């Protein structure tokens, strides 16, 4: 305890010099914490978006480079019937265009059948999903989210209202049958956009019958090149394997590698690995300042040893052990980096809070990251304090007492 008090007293006695020594540690710790928080927040945000995009389904795609064969909507429904691990299967036909109600807004229309809505995320707020009859008869209906309803109609009350859908120069009047729940922040953003306070790019993604896309807008004809299956709980892998096998058999493509499974779970895993690597690389670059700070600690402790040469000589003449001198200076260097680490941690929290005000996703500060970074800073203090501590401990007491 006495060593800690002495170390702390030495730091207080040279406040300005100690703070400048800590500065590299403070900058390094705060930078690393902020970068890790942004990386964690980005991973969580994009992961959530990918989970929303997959809509609970697994995409099965026909590789047009390996075959000129296609599926029909009826065959997709048969595949869903033949795979017991799924609720069903839906063609997926997308079309980019515009939706026009109060004003024109870009839209990515997603065509499918009634199985598109077999997902816990697609929870109705009002109205109903379109049914099998509407899905197969090219009914001019659509399902929107609450935020999309606000963008189109200025309100979440959209059931029964109509808007114009324009794809590839063709136009159809669609009636909204259902409105899906949205996050409160998305609804707020839509209202802000309508009021002119939010100038960010906005678009919508209505769900419509796939036959409307093929017959109403002339997309893909009857050629279905991709569809989604909607697995029962914990049946994702068996469902995707069986669906691919059934598809290959139905199309006569077995062994040709023309049927691919596109799982968003694997895409998310790959993305997270890439983002982890990028975050670690950037954090490592920021951590270089920790090394610079450690060198600063070594320099200042070397100066401190030189300034206190007579003190060291007197202590050794009075019987102080080599280990005691070594421990004293090691503790002093560790305390400098520990205090710098704690200040850097608080600065990192503050910097993360400021950065979050300019980002579309909330950064995530993990306690294990903070603990690791502070532990590293203390270790740097011990490592870079070894040389000056050994120098002090190995001094000859006679020569130390003669030092002026």
C-alpha cells in the first residue's frame, strides 16, 4: 500500500508532465473504444436489416448460366407441398418502379403468393394479407408497412386506399388490403420526411401477388428463377437441402449444380466476419497510439529515475531491497497508464455519445471490450516501465549518493 501511495504522490507532484505522458494512452483508449462501439453497432444494425430482408425465408435460385430451364408458379407451390419441413413456398419476382399517391416515391415491388407472410416479423397492424385466390388471379392488391403507408398517404390508416403502381411504363391501380407493423423510429422518420425535415432518400417495398408482376406488368412471363421456402422452427437446414433436391428432380437438373441455396443466415455470418476483421484492423491502427503512449511512459520514467538518483541511493543505503525499488517504479508506470486508461475510457464513452448523434444506428459499447482495453493499457505501463525500473533497481548506492 505504501508503494501505491508513493507512486500516486509522485504523479501528483508532477501533474503537468504526468498528464502529457498519459495523453497518448488517453487518445488510444478513447479511439479504440469508440471504433469498437461503432463496429458493434454497425454489425447489430446491418444484421437486423438482413434478418428483416430474409423475411424468415430461404431463397432457392436457378443458375441461368448452367441451365435454360425455369419453374412456374404452380411448380413452386408443388415444391412447398412436397417438403414437409416448410410452411410453404413462394415465387419471388421483384420489380423496380414508382408508387404514386400524395406524391411519387421510388418502390421495389416484391411479388409472391400468400406464403410470403409466414414470418413473425410480418405482423399485421390493420387489415389482412392477400390470399391464395388473389395471389393466383393477378389481383390488384398490395400490403404495406406502417411507415410506407405514412410515406404514401400521410397516415398509417391505409387499408382500402389505392395508389398507382408504375413498373416499366405500365401502370396499375392497387388497393391496400393490409398494413404491417413498423418500428416506431421508422414511422417517426416517415412523418419527418413528409414534413420536409428529413431530406434523406426514402423508398418503399410493397408486397403484391406474383401473378400481378407477371401478367399485370409483364415481368418474367411464367419463368420463375427464384423462390423462397419458409421453414418450420429449427428446420432451416433440412428444409433447404430437401427443397433443392426436390427442385433438381422436378427440373431434371440433378448433379448439375444449377440449383443454389441462398441463406441469409450464411450471408449474415460472412458479413459479420468481414466487419469484425475491418473493425479489428481499424482498432489496431488506433491502438498504435497506445504504443506511442507506452514509449512516452518509458521516457518519462527514465527521466524520473535520473532525477531521483540520490533518493534511490539513500533508500538502498538504508537497506531497501532491489525488488522494492523495482516494484516502486513499476507501480508508478502502471498507475500512469491505468489512470490514463480510465480517463480514456470516459472520453471514449463521451466520444461515442457524440458520434451516435450523427449516425443512423446506435453504437454498442460492450463491457468486455472496455475491460480488455483498460487491461491492455495497464499491461503497456508495466511493459514499458520495466527498463527504467530495472535501471533504478540495479543502481550502485555509492554512485547514486555521489550523483548531483
